[in-house]
C-alpha cells in the first residue's frame, strides 16, 4: 500500500488526507498545534467542562465556494452531513457613523425587483452615474478578456489602477476599498485587477444565481459543526492523526524526499510527502538543493501576508443586528461581524461559560496599520487589552441605533485570537494571512512541483480562485492528492472546478485570444482615463 505523510493539519492538509484515504492510500497527518483545522479551527476559551468557543475568525461560505462545500457533503454528521450545518444568510448590515445604515439583501432574488435591490449596494445611487458606467465597462473588460491576458497583463496591474480610482469620486473610491477588503482581505491598491475583479464578479454572480445560496455560515463553532466530525471521519478511513507533532525539516537526496525530521529529533518516512504548512512557514522547509530542483518553491518567500484576525465578544444580551454579516463602513480597522446566536441553533449557549452570556458577537479586523479612534494607534502597536477596547469602541460608534444598546455593562468577556501575541512594541501575529498582490500569481507554486514524491497543499498553491481561503486550500489539497494518485496509477476522484462565468461572454473571450496572440490590446483599453493610459505606456517604454 502506498504511504503518504502530510505535514500540516489545516484545511489543505486534511483535504489531501481525505482524498488520499478514500483512494486507499495509508495517510499520516502531522500537526504542530494541539488542534487541527488551521485558521478555520475554533477552540475552547477555558478548561471548564462546557466552555465557550473562540475562533480565529468567523467562517464565510460565498456561492462560488464549491470544493470545500462538496467535501463537507461527504463528511457524516449525525443523520446527515456537515454540509447540513451551513445556514443561509438573509441580509448584510452596512453600518455607518456618518450616515444612515443600509441593509443589503443576500438571499437569492426571486423577482426583477429583488434583483434590482440586490444590485443596489454595488451600483448605488450614491455613486455618480459616470462612475457606475465606468465600473460596468471595467467589469465587461474582465469578462471578455481571455485567460492569458488576465494572467499575463491584468495580474500586473492593481485593481485600483484598473478601476482608475484616483480619477473617480470619493464615494467610488470608498466603495472600491470596502467591497471586498472586509470579507476576503483584498486591498484594491495592491491586489491585482485579475484577482480582485474576478472575486468581485464571483460575489456578484453568486447573488444572482438561483441554484445556490448567495452566502452561508455555520450553525455552531467551526470545530463542532465541521472540524471534529471531519476528524472522526478521517480516523474511520484509517488516517493517523498526530496533533502536537511538529516537523522541523524535510530531507532531499537530489531526486526525491527521503524523510522528515521532527522537532523532537525523530525521523519519519513515507512513499509520498505533502507539504501543507502555512505560507509563512513553508520557506523554512525549502533547502537550496530543493529550490534548485523545484524553482517554484523558492518563489513562495516572495508572497506577502497581512493580518486578518478575529475577536469574540460574549454579551449578556442577544444582539441580532441583521440575519447575516455586519460591515462597519467607517471603521479604521475595517471591521466586520456576525451576531452568532441566531445561527448557532445547535449550540446551547446557556450551558456554556458564565451563566449571564446570552449572545456572541464575532468580529474580524482586517486593517492593522491604520490608527484607531480610542488610542490613536494601529492595532499592531496596541496591547491585547487595547485591541479589545479599541474594537469595542469602533463597534459602539457604529451600532448607536442597535436594540438592545451595545453598552459596557452588557459585555461579559472577550476572546482575542491567540495568534496575536504581545511583544515589547505591541503585538506580533503568529498566523498571518496570505494576500494577493500585483504579479503574485507567478509566485504561487502548483500543487505538483516536479519533485517526484512531493506535493504542496495550502492556500498559497496556484488555484482557480487565487485567493487565501478555505476554498483555495481545499482545491490545493485535491490537486495534491490527484498528483499522488496519478503517480501510483490510482484512480482519483477528486474533482476540481473552474470558476463559472456567464457563457454569453465566451465568443468575446475567443476573439480576445486571437487579439492577444497578435499583441493587440483589448478593445476596452481605450475606456481608461488619459492619465492612467499615459502612466502605463510610460512604464512600458
């Protein structure tokens, strides 16, 4: 029987283990932490018999997440599957400190009026008509561009430049910055037009697709709703799961991997090795010899990370806010949240933690470099206590109209992601998030890097979504498993989906393939502002 050693027990590693085990491979998974699941895991906040759970951040499943949801549908949980623990949201609250709050419907529209209402947040009356028209032209540019143009041209320009943001209205720039940053940590000033435009379109298409929910979240903390049943299922498939087992290095004989050394000095061997550690950890495993054999691995260190971490506030009231996300449009730390109890239908909050906890507000901060409103310091320079107080203050400023009121006396406790660790000058983040930047596609390795018994499974692998997410990690794990199965003549069943776009644009993409081969610009190139075109042409001379 073929043996495989998976280094890293996050979503990518567990997915690879799942697919390989179903194909009859003998799999062992090594995880450095005491809990599997990577950034997706939840954790008890104390050692009590029925503790509350904290998380790195709340889980979010938009409509274009297909790989991870399909895996969840294959994990038994009670009389159903883990996929049954996904709950559709209904609306997103866009809370502001300077104007009226707005509510954006997230349910799939069932009428023309519903579609118009769904599109209103993306193309609202607040934007000048010329800006809306220009944004539509930019989206049409993307939808009619061939894949090579997207990868070789549009990946080398930022979404900010592509959308001509500097020459647009302040309202347009604010909308461009807030549309995706808070949910997927994409900053338009540095993210490529290829990736950010594609994800923007996928979120928009998801709103209009009647065959799938626009977005879903879990009905309990991540481990209870997903990770723990998954681990049970993997063990049932014969997977050997080893928590608190950290690898130090991998040994390469010039042709293949011949072993893994653990931090305790012991060694392990297998026929196949899957490197599924985080992007900030992976370069430590790439020796000069391995980099020469697989140059794609050397480029991993060029990928950039940012901070996107969560905090849970445990409240003595059930603050529902909206049946979905809350986006705090004026928050300097780019906050989003979910009031969890309305969705945690299988999680008995009354039996967890302090008796007076009646609600959980789970918040994610996506900007750690902008000064806050309370201490006038960025989150990176604050203590953990200051971070909690600052986020609480930003929430209160936005939720002044909430019922019941978000006052200090309703706050029972809080739990900040333990990856945020205090230092002499503030905090450090031991679990940073990979971010998309201009030109970063070429630095993302394939799952199969050309070393005959090594594959890569992490959210930094080149995938269809090109996005640091559970979806990309799951797709990477599938690609790694498929590569191993091909090598050993094992029939693989791990399906990989491309992102879907309306077929009506296919004839235009075919035409653009011809134009691109001839070195001709896209027909929509001329719709950019004169300043933007001049700058780009000047850079090419």
